């Protein structure tokens, strides 16, 4: 075979596959397997995920919280495997929305896309705000609500400009972020384990007599939120399906790599941090309210800690970039099927950069509004932010449930990646895990707080779902487009 024409032939096959699924697009298929994986990795962002919640979850559940990273990783791998089957057969930009459309139908897809898009926009704002204290430390000024807000707005603008520059730059920045974050996690973790280990490995099984209503398990379930807020991002690999050559094979592989490598980096970082805590009793009692800073200052000193902060900041920037890229492709996919107001503008791709300009700008403006609202309504925004992770989990389970529904109607995955006879068992286990995870994340844990705070996640989730249902009922957006829907099992029968 003449290798000089092979790439073009492959792209023609990809375009023909997309046409067979009912779509055409002008995206630039230039994202390699490793670049696609890097997008998922930087979205998952083990450094951001571990470092952000480490202190809170360690205080809540003690060192055994480490095991939650492993257990949640196994559960999310089950979900990932179902996603791999679906995206392999339906490699369409937008991820969960087009998958839900083919597995179940238009209304189900609209609600999945609505919940997921709200969750993504809130997550972008939350990650951008989370970068504020680290940037303040690096630059030597005090972290305040004002500076955090300004940093978040600046970070969102930078991510939007980078994304507007095109798929190639997005892929390169994602690769740079992946390399910096992985090397940072490995180097920092290795240094801590070799030179700054203050705890024995047996501490991973020491509950320090933490009890809630006489039992340790409620505390462990609370601490397990550390893992549950970490293990997503693999779905972002599928959001750019039309920008990746041979997506039926490459994207399922990139998704699994995201869990294996991203999860492995997170587990390693968490292990190193736990064993580097100088005084575990002080963290458990609340005397040390910021064990992350304590560890980094003790291990690296002020100058060294700033270098570590620089790695963390790169992780935050690349995480916001990847989140925004995923959100914009979802919005583009939504608009292409006429499922949202302003579809005519949102579905346009730039003739120069081949990216959805209006969708990207919207995915910069909406998080910026949330950031500004957070400055004035901190308690309310805290509840909204807490919904973000559970909203993503809910969207995931609507896909896992949709896949099970399609199987019951006769769907047999026919992409390059399938689970074969294991499909039913993995699907059922993934759904069971996801439902239990959602219950754990939304379970009220502050009985002394006002009811609207205690049930804040459930309250915000209910409002988001009701608003989506109201929009669907009033405007019937799902009836405007003519793209295929609810045909996964029919394709198999044909």
C-alpha cells in the first residue's frame, strides 16, 4: 500500500462513516491518539482533583480515604467501558448528547445535553475560581474573593482565546498540560515518598477512631467524594470525535488510557501526600486546616513550593481549556440538530480555524457570569457548584441506562470496540455503581444546617431538571431537527 495516500484514504473513510450516521462536518481531523487522550487527561486533571479536595476529605475520613480513589476508579472504568462501546459505533462530536439521541431518543437526549451542559459550565467556573489561591501564592499576593474572581475571569478569557485558535493548538496545549501535570505528579510524589515520608504505610488502614453515629463507614463515604469528584474527563475524548482520525478505534482506547493513566497518577499523588503529612492528628482534629500548604512548605520551602504551585497552575489552565472545548462541542452538536435557541449561529464553524466560534464564546461568557455571581452570592453559588459533579454523574448514568434500554430492545454494539458477552454484566454493574454514587454524593450530611443547605444538591438538581422540562414543554426543541434518533437497535436489525 502506498503510505503517501493512506492518511487521506483514512480521512475519507471517517467522513463516509459520519455520513452514514447522518452528519457531515468541516472539523479538522488532526488530533492524534495521544492528543485525544491528553484532552481527557487534562479534563480529569489528577493534580487539580487531588489537591483541591485533599485536605477536606483527609480530615473527614482519615488516611483510609486513599482507598476511595481505587474503588471509584474501578466503578468509573465500568462506566467508561460502556461509553467505549457507544462512541465506537457513534463517533459523533458532542459526546453524551448524540449518544443519548441514538440509544434512546430525542427527548432523552435533550435532557442529557441540558444537564451536562449546565454541569460543564459550572465546573469551568469552579475550576477557574479554584486556581485563584494558587496563583496568589505564586505571585506573592493575598488570596481574596476579589483576586480569585479576577483570576478566574482572566483564566476563562485565556482558555477561550486558545480554544478559538483551532484544534491543533488545543491539542498541543493539552499535550503540554498532560506532560507537565504527569511529570509534576510523578516528580513531586516521588520526592515526597523518598525524602518527606512522615507516616508508615500502615496509616492507610488507621481510622484514627473517626466515628459518625458510632460507625466509621459514614465518614469513609464522605471522604470518598475525593475520588468521585475526580474520575470524569474520559468522555471529553468523545466530544471531539469528528476532530480525530479513525475515531471508532482511537477514542475508546484514549478513554481507557484516561482512566488508567489519570487514575494512576491521582492514586500515586494521594499516596505521597498522605504519607507526607507531618501531624495526622492535627489534620483530623482541625488544628491543621490546610495540610496541602503544610506539606509543600515543609518539603520544598517557600521557593520550592512556588515551583510546585507553577505546575499546579498549568494543570488548572489546561483543565479549564479542556472543559471548555468539551462544552463547546456539546453546544455545537446540540445546535446542529436545532435543539437550542440560536442554533443557526452556534452551529457555525470558522472557515479558518474549523472550530465553533459562537459556541466557544458562549462557553466562556456563561462561566464568567457564574464566576461574577459567585462574588455576590457565595452561599448560593456554593450549592450550584456542588451540583456540578453530581450533574455530570447523572448525565453519565443516563447514557449507561440508555445503553441498557437499547440492549433490552435488541441493540448489539457494532463498533470497533465491543464488550461482547460481557456487555450486559458490565452495563448492569456500571448502572448500579452510578446510582449508588449519586446517592452518596447527594446524601445530606449537615443535619444542623438549614434544610435548603442540607439538601442543596438535591434542590439545585431539581431546579435544573424542572427548568429543562419547562423549556422542552414550551418550545419543543427536540421536534425541530431531522437528525436520526432512537435507532441504535434498528441499525443492528438492518
